[in-house]
C-alpha cells in the first residue's frame, strides 16, 4: 500500500514549503494539490495555481511523486497544458503524475470564466485525455475532434518518464471508467456518495467491481492498473485519529486498492484536524505500510 497526501494551494509559499518538505520526510509516496481556480467553501479565501505550486514543490523535494488532483477540461486546453506537464516532469526529474478528471458541472471553475459549455461533458473529457496522450507521446501532433484540435503541435524534448508521465484518471461512472482503463496508469475514485460511512464503503466496493469489469472488457490485466482511493470523500475525515486512519487504510487494502490519499489537516472547516495526528500516523502507521515498496506500472501504450 502506498500513501499520498493533498496540500491545498491556499498558503503563501513560506507557509506551504515546509509542508511539502515534511510530506516527503514523513514517508508519503506521493503529494498532490488541487487544480482549480477556486474551490467550494474556500473560493473567497487565498488560492494559488497548481502548476507553479508543483514546480516549487519539485524544487524542495527529491523523492516524493507530485501530482494534480485533478486537472480537468473546465479551464484547460490540451496543447498548452501538455507543455506545462512536460516541464513539470522535467523539473521534478520524472516524479510528476497527472491526476485528471472530467470536472464538476456548474462549479466555480466554469462559472468564473462565463459559465462554460458543459454539454457533452463525458465526450469532452475523453477527447481531452486522448489528445494529451498523443501530445505527450508523439514528436508532432495534428488532430481534430469535436471539442479540441491541434495543428503540428511539437513536443520536444518529451517527458523524462517514457513513453510519458503517468495518468491517474478520476472516474466514478461508466464513461469515465472507459477512459481510465484505456489511458490510465491508475484509477482514482471518490466513491459513489452516501450519508453514512458504511454506505460510502459499499459504493466504493461497487465501483471497484465495475472497474474490474471494464478492465476485463478490453482484456487488460488487473495488475497493470493502480487503484487510488481518496479517503476524505467519505463522511469521516481519515486523520480524525490514528485508529481511524489505520482502519480506513485496512479497508482499502481489503478492496484491492494500491494507494490511498488523505489531506493535510486544516485549522477549521473542510479537513479540519490536528497536525499531531498526522505526525503520529507518519511515525506509527506509514512505516508498516512501506516495508515492501511497490513498483509503479508503466503507462498503457495506445495503438
């Protein structure tokens, strides 16, 4: 089991930098930040861009993988974004992971730019990922879709990771899962909702079974796709206590997840908690989970 942590891009760098350093020192395998223009209840507070934040994080760490949780088509075009991803992969010396998802309908990311066209959301997401894959694996790309196009787009020098940096595809529905099994080194889920913790876990199990079915439908081996669970999508914050964290990690393992992700505790509001619990988890739980390192699968190759 690998573990990751999200550090929201809400702090000036002099406050954020020690958190990114600590995430690596604590023994987390990956660290993430939200790729939004603003987010839910925090939309009126401080908020910084994901790409510059991850660039800075890459400069103050050396081992931990870094990623977007998650980049979406809501305010990005694949052509310039591919250049940014390639640069991040280079600056981090091959530690970058692209967490990518369809994005919420009607959220701040679309509203702030004039509303956005959410028609064909699933099809737009599929195009977004397909074109990113082409741009990051080919030297030159010309491509035309219903939502995006590229004309003689260059990609030199390419990613440090080959054939490209890993895609971890967020998917909670059948169409997005189709994208995940085709392009994802890994799949990440927030579950299917639920008012209680047990309802949420039942939804997670159902989605895991569906992901297995989707893999089998294209004859892709189960072990070639990592499975990420965003623990704090549940009604209970995973760092409420050491005991809670140990329990949710164990349940995720039982369902076949290879990776879990928690959030850095905040003083109040969403993900409110104590950094002392995080420190205890790092000292007592993470060493148990990282005794046998797990390999990272290579990105799937498209025909």
